[in-house]
C-alpha cells in the first residue's frame, strides 16, 4: 500500500449519549469505519443511505405482471379469448404495484425535505 496521505489528526470528545447517537447513525448508513463516517459527515454534512427493499419488491411485482400480461396476450392470440379472472388478478397486482410506488414516492419526498432542511 502507498504512504498515508492523511497527516493532520483531529481529536474531540463526546458524551456517552452523543457516542451512542453517532454509532446508531453510523449503523444506519452502513458505514462500518468510524474514521470514514466522521470524515464524510465533516466534509459533506450528511450521508444518505437508501433502503432499496421496496423498490426491489415493486420491480419483482412489475416483472411478474409483465410476464402474465405476455402470457394472456399469447393465449388470446391462440384461442381468441381470455379469462376474466386472469384480467382481474392482473389488475389486483397492478393496483398493489401502484400502492407500493406511492409509498416509495412518499419516502423520497420525505428524504428530499430532510435534505432541503439541511441546506
């Protein structure tokens, strides 16, 4: 490895409570190295960590709906008809996708309002 380019040491004290808060916030960002976390916070002011679970779930649901729609189209071409229950099922799943997108958008709006407050 190369020579350490960081030659200035910063040193400060925190209370036990402040230390707990710092560790909790550090855990929430996914950063495991305290020095790295503190440098990022000191230079940028805040770190945004996104939980992509909801987006992955919506993507999975959307992919499933898309696959089913393609199957329904093939069936309609082959037989000239399609079952109403299949269309209702697809509609219910698309409604669920819409609901989850609304939750995601509310989360992004909240995140943006937090970021705007920090400026």
